[in-house]
C-alpha cells in the first residue's frame, strides 16, 4: 500500500465519521514498517511511545 497524504486523510476521515469521540485521532496517522513485539508476540507499547516522541520532536524543530 502506498503511503500517501491522501490515504492518511482518508483514514482520519473514516475514524472521525465512525468512531466515538474519545477514540478519534488527534495526533494524526503515521505509517511504520513493523510494530515492535516481544518474544511472546505482545506489542511493545513503550517502544511505540518512544518512537512517537522522537517523531513529534523532529516535527517541532
């Protein structure tokens, strides 16, 4: 799937139209190559938060 701005906007619009207010996307949409997982297959949320912080810092420089 191509990672275009149009696709990001489509995803944001879909969630805005179909999700409850507390589930709406406020930080935008970011595509990642691979979601970090532990050996047991659980998503490593701590690493995702760290990656998001780095990306946010880059955008605000």
